[in-house]
C-alpha cells in the first residue's frame, strides 16, 4: 500500500510577510497591493479571513470589508526563496516529490518508511522542521493516495494534521459534502443536489451503472472518488516528459466552430496543468484522428517556452489548419506540450511586452478562482452562447 503525504503551507505569502515584519503578526494581512488598486487578493492571513476575505477577491472589495487591514504587494522573489528551502527539506525524506505550486506538494514516502519510520512520523517530522527552521506552519494529509491526502490536508487548516488509513476511507469520506470531490464546482454541486445527492456517502450508495447512465464520464469519476480510488502516481518534475489532453467525440464531426472551441478548451486544460506544476514547454503537438481512424500528428517548436493557453492554442490551431482539419469528420483531437523546463529556470525576454505581464496576472487570477470554486466557475466570453 502506498503512503502519500500532501503538504500545504498555511497562508504562505501572508505568513512570510508576518515572519519578516513582526509588527504584522496577529493582524489582518492582505497580499496583492493597495486596497484602491484594480488587482485581486493573492492570499491573506487567517486574521483577514475572519472578515470574509479570500484569494482572488478584488482588492477594492477586501478594502471595504477590512479597511484597517495591512495591504502589501507580493514579493515573489522572497516567496520563491522560502519555497526552495521547504523543498530542500522534503527531498531529504524522498526523491518522489511532486510540487503543485510554491506552497504545496505531494510526497510518496512508501519506500522511505524503512529509513525514517511510519509515514505519519515522517509527516510530523517535516512539519516540525518547517516550524523550527523556517518559523512557518503547514497542514498535512497522510493517506493511501493523492486524492485522499489532498482532502486531508485541507480539512483542519491551519496546522492541520489528518491521517486517513485504508480501512477508514469509506467512513472518512461519507459525511463530507460532495463539493469536496475534485471537479465538483458550484454548477456540478447544484446538478447533484437536484438528484438528492448532498454528501459523498450519498454517492457511495449508487451503482457505477446508474452514475454512468445519468452523468456519463463524470459519473465514472465520481464513483471512483467517492470510494477513495485514485491510482495516479506522485510525479517528480524530472519524470514529466509532456503534458497533454485529448478528447474522443461521441459522434464524428466536421463542425469547425465546435472543433475550434474544443481545441481551445484542451489548450486551456494543458496550460492549467503546466502552471500547477510550475513548468513551461516549447514543443506543441496536435493529434487528429478522422472518421476512418487515420491519425495525423504534427508538432512545432516555439522560440520561447510558454504556459499560456493563448500561445498553445494559436500554434495548435495553425498546425490543425495546415492539415485541413474539419475537411473530413473527426473522431478525436488532442494537444500536448513537451520540451518542458521549470518556469523559474527560464530566462525571461529582456524586453517583456506589457501584454505578457497582463496575461500572467490574468492567468494567476483565473487559476485561483477555478482552484477554489471549480473549473466552471469562470469562463471566457467566447464560450458564452
């Protein structure tokens, strides 16, 4: 049985500001900029959350809710420096570390228990070292897989420490709301509630056949997650060769508008995964399969690696156009990005265009909203009918 730890730093950016500025401790700290700016909250201290302030909220709204709050601009260089110190500690216990962002990571410590003791002991030691060496707090979940570990770390923040044993999985999940499941945002929650499903336990009572018939692929995913099934391995960055998504249509189609929209959504999913893993890539590959099962794969190499869906889509669309996509009905399209590098290791262009900086801020905001409220919480106007 695998032993997975998910470590999530508590209010990471705000905690660093309170660490570096003792006068901020115990006070509501909002990271993002001044309250009159047009930006959004990057993160905030737990003192600020008592006023209903959350990540991705507009700074102006945060200012209205907490006018006496301490508003500070982000210091990404400093946060990255601390993030590297945390990762150094993690790698002392296992080489199987998968960072999701600068403040959270999965660890597979299955093979480390002979050296360092049970997974629970390893997690406790890591948390204690982060507290003593960096004066910061973290929450952790210890479980048989990534899905359960992630839920565990989020349940009792800050300074949460949740252990989920294999024999306890079903009973642990049963009372939790369905919104705790990955991919279940407000719209999906409303859809499931109309079916009388409010807790994960309610889902556990339904058969795979029923869920598949009523919810399709989503039903299959929910069936597995409601039972705590997640076979995904922890993927160290150096083992990730490419990131891609593809879709097979239920009915072959040559509708160019539909195909273009589908390609865009695939590019968006790929870009989201790149940003989560803090990676960029420069090789864009498009896969097209027509109704006769003929498969075409084309790729192009960018001058500058990217994690922007706009750039990925522009290149993927050109590759598809060059191969007359839509001339015949298609059964599958896919896009992937390879030639991966860590984003922080890439030399930025000397004269970065302002539009690139604006895009970076836009993506950070949209990612935070989707992380909190689900993938369908915000969408682009091009998808509105």
